């Protein structure tokens, strides 16, 4: 997993750097690098249909394997912004998770 600034532009930039074919954002944008350079709902839908056909399963069956994780978004003002990797306690908890 790689972190970038918010925006398809930055996600795509990192994808190119690391030769990644799949990227996305917390907002739900999914980028399939083999097909486009921005998040595209139609391409995402077509990929889901392709997987359903290849697996011979309904979407309701495929979704059983998806684990949901709770998310809380909280903005906090800070004086000195640091990367998570520079905060030992946070980095340790990320590795544990």
C-alpha cells in the first residue's frame, strides 16, 4: 500500500512510479491503470461483471468474501506534520493491524 496526496493525479503518479495496475482513493475512486488514468465507475462496474462471469457467481455471493472496516474521519490541526513512519507508536500499530 502506498499513500499519496488526495487526487487521481497523485495516485496515478505513484502507480506509474511503482508500475502498479490498480489504485484508488478513500472516496471510492478506483483506477485500473491498464484502461485509464482516472477513477471511472463504468470501468469498475465492467471489471466486477468480468469477475462475476469468470467465477460463475452472483455479486451477492462474491460480496461474502469482503470484510468491511470501520472508518472515522477526523481533521486535527497540527503544528508540525509528520509522516506516520516517523511516529514509532503509530507505525507499530499500523504494522500490528
